[in-house]
C-alpha cells in the first residue's frame, strides 16, 4: 500500500513509472532493508494494476482509478 500512497501523493490521475523516481527516497526510508526499491515499485505497480487500483495505458504509463 506504500506504493499506492506514493502514487496518490503525485497529485495527478495519469502518471508515468518514471514519475515514481521522485518517491524512491521516501520509500527507501520506509523500507531500509530493501536495496531494490526501484524494482519493487515496478512490481507493485503491476500488482496495483491487477487489483484494479491503477490502469495500464501504455508502456510505463498508468492512470489512477
């Protein structure tokens, strides 16, 4: 849910995976033992897509539902 919170904090409905780069430091602080935060963000975006929280538009672009 941390990634969903980070997506919502972007303040826009449509966003790119690269927009999440701005949230890497915040998420790294929340999960200091995770040394692959960028990869985890990508994975969690897929999970959020599969659960219907975000919609995949095209490569690297999403829409918050």
